[in-house]
């Protein structure tokens, strides 16, 4: 029995590792896919949201992450006051604003 095992091991004695350049190429391809599919789009969304928060001003109609629609009554450094209806003002962090609506959207709802 040991004769068969030794002869099989001798015939299939190929090097255990592969070509090191193929490993490097695979790592570079993986890094490129990671960059273009995950990191770059997320960085773009973050930059767009920061620009949106810095451009908020009094009178803008906004939608929050919670789905609340209102008009900005006051803007400070980190917080905004949103008028939801007559006499109802709510405080929000600027980061809670999902998007700015076109003027007149609240009246059309």
C-alpha cells in the first residue's frame, strides 16, 4: 500500500504556490473594484450632502430623513428650525435634511 502512495506523491509533485505575479495582479484588480464600486461613490454622496447642508438658507423647503416636509424658518451652525404648519416649529440637526424641494412644493401637496 505504501508503494502506491509514494508513487502518486512523486508523480504529482508540483510546486504548492502559484505564480506570484498573478497574486499581485489579483490584488490590484480587487483594490480597483473596491475603489470604483464602494469608496468613490460613497465619498461623492458625502461631499454632495455636505454641500447641501452648507447651502441651506431661510425660506428653503426641505424634506428630512424622517419624511417631514417644511419650510426653514431659522438656520444656525448645527441646527435648523423648520415650520411644518402654522404655529408648529420643529428643531432639526442640519444633517437630518435629506433634500431641498423646489419652491412652491408645500403648497401643491
